[in-house]
């Protein structure tokens, strides 16, 4: 059965006020930029967004911040966004900071149906406050709960009409685990092909995890910080 959606506006209609949305990508790399723009235009409010960070002021998830669509942000890094800082300091935005590896594992666990896990990361820091502690082989660990989302937004290089996805380069960061952890996953792809055109050995996300797939016609692929070697 084809899972192709004809427009980005149509693809985000399933996202409702108050939903938890897991978004793949890392900074501005490998983000579902066209889907995020459509969600910003739709104006859905009071979202809990789970992503490595919140983009920059005028791009990526920063667009949702500008519109004050995000109620709570669960992330591992927030240092490049002045809008984020202002909303947090004013009390408009609730923030849960999570160590990057722990965040990745919480999302992965959610997609795998694992309710929680123990990790030594964060013991003895504010991260540990209010969490269950348990010792394993002489090492104290924290209980961390899995994360799942009402919706997941991901970006892939190639996908077929059944929703099988292949990621490329840096986009293969949080996207595969985000795709598995969403109850409803929307995949934005650069190339859309027919079933059988992707070698099964190279499928990173099986189509069973994807409910909608849409081909983007244009991608800016902004660089957050351009660093070049001196001549």
C-alpha cells in the first residue's frame, strides 16, 4: 500500500495541539526542513518537542520557537538559539536537558518497546535529582525512562512508496531511532522510488515504522557554522 502524501501541508495535519513530536537531525544537519516549515505554517500549539537541539533562530525548529508553538523542549544542547534562551529565562518555555547519549538511548528504547534502562551518566549531577539509583557491580546508575512520541518527523535520502528509508551521511544520526519511536512517523525524502528499487540489505528504517512519506522538491541544507581552512 502506498504511503505517499501529496503535500507537506497534508502531511502535518495529523499533528494536534499538545502532541509530543520527536524530530530527527543534528543541529541543521539531516533535519526534515520542509516538514518543519509546514508545521510552523499550520500553527499547532503547546507541543513537546524531542530533538538533539532546537535549530537556530530562523531555521529548523527555531521557526516553531519563533511562533511560540513549543511548550516544552527535551534536548541535549541548546547553545545556538537566542530565542530559546529568551523564552526559557522568561518562563515561557519548559526545558529538560538530557545527556546526548542518554537522549539517544531513551528514544531508541521507546522505539524498541523498552520502558526504561539504567546508566551511570549523570550520577552526582542535577540530572540525577528525583531519579531512582541502583548499583551494578559497584557502579551507581540512574533509571532513565524511554521516550515515545505521538508523531515523529524524519529526513531520509531515499525512500520507496511503502516507506522503506535509506539515510545518507550525517542524516543517519537521530533519524532512524526517531522513526521507530513515533506512533505516527512522517518521512521527508530527497528521492522517492518504487518498491523493489531499494536493495533490502541497505534499508535503514523498514516501512512498517513509517505512516506517511513525501518527496521534497527543494532543500536549503544550511550550514550552522562554516569552518574552512586558511589558504
